[in-house]
C-alpha cells in the first residue's frame, strides 16, 4: 500500500458524463487515480490481482496498487504508455486502446477529455 502527496501540477482530469470519472495524476512513472465514490481504487486493485491468475500475459492488462493520494483513497499503476504514446502527451494528445484523449493546457492544471 502506498501513501503519496501529489501537487496540482501533476493533475490530469478526464472529463466526461460518467459518475465514475476520477481525478488522475501522472508523476514519477506512475498514473494515480483518486477515488470519486469511495472504493474505485480497491476495485481496480482487486481486478488486477484476479487478472494475475488468468492466462493473460502481464503486458495484456494493467496492474494496480491501492493506497492513498493526498490523504484520500485511490490506486496507482506503473506508466503503461509506450515511447510513441509518451511523445503524444507532449503534443497534448494521448491515444490508448483506441481512445484519443486531449490535454488542455489552457487551464491552470492539465485537464484530459475524450476527443470526438
């Protein structure tokens, strides 16, 4: 279990209509997700532990660790983006599993929204 204090400069928010949208941070080679409803991080952690017992290879799913982010529950995973996807972050775009996300640098912190 981890305990991490993360400043606002590391925030990436995925905007959407889902009530499950969580505040996301990207820092020091990890993606962090702060719980919005209470136990999303635990669910992601448990599902990733379950996946370890399937026939899937480690590179076919994301492993999560549960912990706290700025005193609130959440989870983290190691950075799952490859080098090309990392370059796209610098260009304000992320493409992962067919979903294109756009970072909006016009706001105080980085915000991430689904692009159409």
